[in-house]
C-alpha cells in the first residue's frame, strides 16, 4: 500500500547499493534506479551522492530515510491490524534461516504450523547467519533462525534449542579409530572449513581459540561454502571437518562418513531473531509462540553417533 518509490528508496538506503537492493526486491537494477530518480524529482533534491562506484545518503536522504522507515512500519502495522479483525491468522510470513536449520530442522516445523494455520504462507530465505541477521534488521525478513548469537542490538535474540557438533572424517581415516578427538588433534590433520560469515564457522573458530588452538595452526586445506561440498570432500579423504551432527545422519547410517565426538564437547545454541518493535502482527506472534513451545527442533538432537 505504501508508495513503491518509498519502499525502493528505503531498501537502497539500507543496503547503500542499487545492486543489492535490486536482488532483495526481485527487480532489475535499472528499475530500482528509475524509482529512486522519480522520488528525487518529486522532492526536487538528491537523496544519494554517487562517487567512485559508491553511494552515500545526502542530508535530505538521511531525513527521508527516517520518515520512510516510520511510514513503512506504520503501513505494515495498519495492514496487519485491519486483517486481524477477521480473527484469522493469515498472510505471508517471511522467514530466514541458516542452511543447517533450513535444510534439516525447519521443513517439519513449517509443515506443522501450516496445518495449524492453513491461511498462512511461509516464504523461506536460506543464507548464512550473518546475511539472515542483516535482512531481519533491514525488515526484509520478519524473523530469522541463525546458528550464532546475534551481534545486532536492534534485534531480539532468543535461544530456541541446542545443537551438537562433531568431527567427521572418511571411514578409513586414522581419526575414525578414535573414541574422542581433541581440538589439537583436529588441527594437526588436514582440515576443511566453512566460509567466513557462516555461523558454524564462527562457532568452531571460537571453540578452537577457547581450547588453546591458534587458527593459524590449523592445517587448512579447503574453505567451502556448501555443506554438501564439505561432506563430499571429507568422504573422498581430503581432510576432516566439524559439522552439526544433524547434518550427517544419512551418511553415518550408510557408512560414507565416520563421526567422532569432540573432547571437550562442542554444543551451540541456535537462536531466533526478530526486530524489537513493540507491535508484532498476529501472524508473527503466532509463529513465535509456536516455535518457542515446539519440541520439533530439540528432537533433532536425539541422534546417536
């Protein structure tokens, strides 16, 4: 309902990038540029300074951003409150999740929520924890489920469950013969890591540091952005990796990988993040209540190595 030009401007201003805004809005970059240009012509002033491939907000742009955020929030609140007069929980719910949660934990949860509230439509965005956190903060997503604690003071963070990580290796590896493996032992063998920005990577790096292993000491042979790629590389005998036990259940059953518990154990808390605004739609509140009371995610931890 809000002016489309305002929505486009707000996204560009938050991202400080026409390209990123176009991706988030599912528009072409020329279309985004045209919408912003129309708004600048309407106000008869420049909202962005463009220099050396970068953009910054002008003083008028800063003022417009402040009002745009308030207008868009009020518009969303108005639409939600009016739709709730029907008494139904309905409409689209924009959820973001890191890959582990999206691929191994959320499908069953979303299915049960849909059965309870059939008039809802969940739209899932899958990305690493850092990206999901930024999108929730920018109001591109309603809420996110991430694999690391949020660093954004504007977001509410609630722990929803605990996840155990283990070291995986090829079944013929000498590490596979161990009952437990220490961080120093992992570091001394070829090691395959997730990419920077991954919540799993951040958690594991902190684990090494807390247990006296300098990251420079790791025998790092690969950095991969895909969990399936990591499992494939480990299965091929290229090195070991540390992953969530929930992600390798099938490979362990088939004998394609071996898993060794870490000593000391590595457990992380998976978190739910959403904006701090006082108003929350009935749909968002219903999902928050549902996910916080559900044992579905916790059940994922009952896997046996």
